[in-house]
C-alpha cells in the first residue's frame, strides 16, 4: 500500500525522506548448530530529511550506520518500521517498484572501489546510468559524460582509462560523477572519504560540498569523523548500538551535546 504523508512540515521545505521506527535484526548461527544469535544492528530509529538538508549520521564502528543506509536504499530488508521517500511508502516495494525511485536516490558506498566494473572504461561506466535511465538522448551521451567529468574535476581524456589505471581520489570522483549522473534529489554518502589517503580527503569533501550547493542536493552523510560532519552537515543524528541517542542541528548537537556518548565522541575526535 502506498501512503501519502504530510511532506511540507518544515516551513514549506519538502520532507524527502522519512524513517519511522526502523529496525534491523540479523540472525546468525551460533557455535552449536541449533544456537541462534540475534544482532540488533538498528533499533527503532526515526528521522526526517528535508530538501537541502545534509543530515550527518555519526557513531562508532558497528553502531548501525551502514545498515540504516542500506535499508533506506532497499538493499537490506527492514525487520520493522517504515521508510517514506518523497511522501511515498517504499518499505515493501520490490526491485520493480523501486526502479522509478532509483534515479532520484543514489548512494556512494563506504568501500566504493569494489563498485566499479574493472573491465569497463570510465567513459562506459559513466554512459551506463545515462542510458539505463534515459537521462539524455543517445547522441548527447558523449557530451554529457564530458560534462560530468568536468563537474567532478576530471578531464575528458580520462574516458579511455580503466578504474585500475586511476588513483583512489580519481576513482572516487568517477563514483561521484556516476551518482550525480541521474540527477538525483538525495545522495546517501556512506563514509565517502574514509578509504582515501588523508591528502585527498579534503579535496573530495570540498567537491561534495560544492556539488551539493551547485545541484541543490540533499545528503544523508555517514561518518565517524566529527570534523567531517561539522564541515558538511546542518543536522546531526548520533547513533550508538543501533539507536539514535541524539538528533538536532549541528550547532545544537556539537555546541551543546545532551548525551554523554556525544560528549565522549567529541572528546575522542579532538
Ligand atoms: N549481514 C550481516 N549479518 C549479520 N550482522 C551484520 C550484518 N551486517 C552488519 N551486521 C552487524 O550489524 C552491526 C551494525 O553494522 P554496520 O555495518 O551497520 O555498522 P556501521 O556503523 O556502518 O560501522 P562502520 O563505521 O564500521 O562502517 C554490527 O554489529 C555488524 O556486525
Ligand atoms: Mg559502515
């Protein structure tokens, strides 16, 4: 069933994504055959993301950030709760039903090197989503690929290369170009710089920030690094053991943290 929700609650800004009482329990085999271990990866989380927001999801390793992201993408089946995208309930949609949302909701994965097919050239990798989603006419694809490369600071000459012939920072730029190629409204960035050398992390963060402004994007931005989140996010949700323990504007959460765990995170990030 598709249910419409009130999507214009925040001073006329549209609520693009709403997560309501979302949980994920993984059941894995224990040491003995009949033993079952339940892992509460995400517990009853709720939040809204409004147009133009950059909502930071922070928390230590294993706190459930990627599981939450993957449920929103409908790559992981939620155990309980609901997900609304652009006011439509997408919780139960199958791949076919999700197809029309895929172009508007993109993800940049935590371990993104594995995402690109090593046998495809950069030109092919960028043409693919343009063709699948019919973003431009076939005769315009080559120009559009050049334009996308330019937007992420790469030259058209890179088109002939394979991912293995590029640096980590360049590969991440290609991945960002693919994410923006379908002209999405929301991008979930799951630790988009954590696998990169420190020297290029800042460049990629600057790129993500300027693309957000230029294209009017909305981000859910996952990180365990408070400095990163402070730089790019206007709102922050703090996760611990699968729960959101604190959520508010960046100024509220970082300026006056109310939860002991947030204070602890801030101290350990100094
Ligand atoms: N497929 C799975 N099967 C069983 N348990 C899983 C699975 N995926 C994740 N988990 C568990 O769920 C919990 C949350 O994992 P998740 O990857 O969401 O954390 P995270 O906050 O993204 O961590 P990190 O910062 O290291 O990326 C962890 O305890 C993890 O071991
Ligand atoms: Mg993760």
